[in-house]
């Protein structure tokens, strides 16, 4: 079955399967297993995540910080199996949106897509701000000028630099997966090499006892049951889950990947292994070198916990190599800024292709074979959002970032449950199907649902986030729930324009036998 759609002013014919899944006109076979895994790692931004959460996690759970990293890895790994199985059956760039539509219907699917889109826009804004700050911090380190480093504090300079970085990232993503892949190889390699050097030097410092807070390694650090309280564990777990978010970017590029049914799922698992390995080795090495206390260079020192690598770069790596660590954080944020456009643009493209959004967003660039309009709109939305939030209230910007965890748990959990429901008729076909299509996804979904509920409860307290409140309710709660409710409002508006989609006539919920066969 074929259909004719308009793309960049030209007519293109794409295939529509019996279950309603449509081709988008993207450039196929552009990325292999390695490139796909690199995109997954890059989107997570491991060096940036480590510098911003090592200290915070240690402050919550002490020396059990590596155990919490492992605990956060578990639900993400279980959800990754759900993504892998769904991708085998329905390799569609809409991923969570498409799969939840096919499992639960158009309304749940639309909200799942909204959760992914709004979470990504928030992250893009945050990454742009971080990359800007580290750009001027690195410039100050290289030139030895405190005045240059202080330019980041100039709001006009900060915003202009941020907009320039967003424009550059948008341009690279606009030009296609081949360009994206080439840039990412260099940036991810830099991150992993610098992390390896940091780990080696930190272990050397630990053995020599260079810092007063150094500790000897203990296997108990990997035992989550030794965390002192459930409240501390749940707080640390929320931070840990955020550290793994973004690996699914390699799945949203499935229609552009060699072997679209299997390669993206394998790449996601490879990316997860690389991430957990990087987090554990870096966390353990840093803790051995300086300890998890609140004094001096201790990871939980509130004066440095928000940016651990800025405090440890010089003492652990020395002056020249320390600059490399600053460069790695900048590269991490910049690389993630660029690849994070992949999931949002392709989700919007899929939603438009299936008539869940206006058809203009379904246009694919004739030359680059990318979702051109969706990418440009995502870049513009990020620029406007960050500029407005920075000018109006930095507290609101901070609280919006804190609300991010709610969106992540929301759409990941829905996707995990969608896997089990979509494959419900074949779960008894084999032990493998029961485990990977049913048990693992349900467990992952339940764990993330529990984190969602706990986060929602914590957000009610005005002390959560910046400390701001609206009528006595924490502003993080108001923002998080408000963004989800905004999705309901937009869905209601689209329902009037796209009646066929919301009647289930465009993307069906049927599960043909050919789809569920491996």
C-alpha cells in the first residue's frame, strides 16, 4: 500500500504497512551500530551528568553513591529491553509515541509523545546554558583571565553565546545523520578519554593519600541496602535516573540506521553498558581520592557539589590536564545539545506524519533527508524558552529543570507498559518472549512509576527546587503538572483538527501476526 505526501514542496511516495505504519522519507542506512551507540552515549552527556550529580548524590547517600548509580541503571536497562523488542516489531522514528498509540490508542500515545517532546525542549535549554557557562569558564582557564571567565555572569553575553550554540547545534542536526555522526565520534571520544585519564590519576592520588578525605575501596559501596534511609535512597535514585536519560535517541534514528529492526536496540544496550561503566569507575575513583564528606574536596561539599569537576580538575589532574577536564564538560554539553535534537525532531515528524500534528511538520528536507522544519522549530523553541526564562526569572528556569524527572518517568514508564500490552498475545510463546516482552518491561515500568509518584509527592513541598511556591504549593510541582496539563489542552485542540487520527483510523492498535514474529 502506498500514499503520496508532500515534502519540501515536492511529491514523494512512501510505503504504508497494513497496520498503518508509514515511511517518512528519511535518509536510510546512514548510521551503523557504532554510530548509533555513539549517538546514544552522546545524548546522555556522561561527563556533564557526572560533574553535576556526583556531589549531589554523595550528599544524599554518602559512600553508597556507586550503589545508587547501579540502582538507577536497573529500571533503565529493563526499559531498554522494551524499546529493543518494540523496535524489532515496529521500527518507527516516532518510538514512544508510535508504540503507545499502537498499544493503548491515540490519546495515550499523543500524551506520551508530548512528554518526550517537552522533556527534550527543557533539556536542550539546560544543555545550552551549561555549554555556554563552560565555554567562558574554559576561555578564562586558557587565557588565565578572571575577567573573561566572568563574562558568563553578564546576562546579555550569556544569552547571545547560548543562542549561537543553539544555532550551531540546530544547523548540524539539520544537515543529516552523516554530519551528526562525524561530529559525535570526536566529541564522545574526547569525553571517554578524559574520563579515563581522570580515573587513572584519581586512583593514583588515592593510593598515595594525597588528600585528607581519601578512602580505601569497599565492596559495600555497591550495596544499595546500606543506604541509611528510604528518603535518601529515593532522592539519590531520582538523580541517578536523570543520569541515564537520553540513551533512546539511537532508537529515534532507527529509520536512518542500517538494519533498522535490530541495530538500534543493540546500540541502546551498548550505550547503557558504556554509561554505567563510566559512572561506576569515575564515582569510585573520585570517592577513593577525596572521600564523600562535606569538608575540603569531599564530594558532598555543598560549595562544590553542583560542579565537582571544576573543584577536582586542578588538584587531581594538574593545571594543563585540568583544562582538558573543562574542555570535556564543554564537549559533553555541546555534543548532547546537538544530538538531543534527534529525538524531538523525529518524534514531531512522526506525529505529523500520522496526522497527530499539523502536516507542515511532516516535511523532510529534499537534499539532507532530515525533518527540516521540525528541527528548526525545535531550535527556535529552545532559544525562545531559554531566553524568556533567563530574562524573566532564573528561579523558574531552575524549577523547570527540576520538573524534568517527572516527564522522563512519565513517557519511559508508558513505553515499558506498552511493550507488555502490545505483545500480550505472544507472551506464552516462549520463555524469551515472557521475559523480554513482558516481565522486564513491566518491572521497569513499575519502578519508574514508583519514582514518578515519589517525585510528584516531593515536588509539592516548596523547598523542592529553588524554594519558590505558588499559593503554598511548590513551584516545581506547579510547573511539572502544568506542563502535562498543557499537553492535554493541546491534544484537545488537535482532536478537532485531526479526527481521523483520534478515531484510531490512521495508526491502528491491531497487532498482526507478522509484526510479533522475531
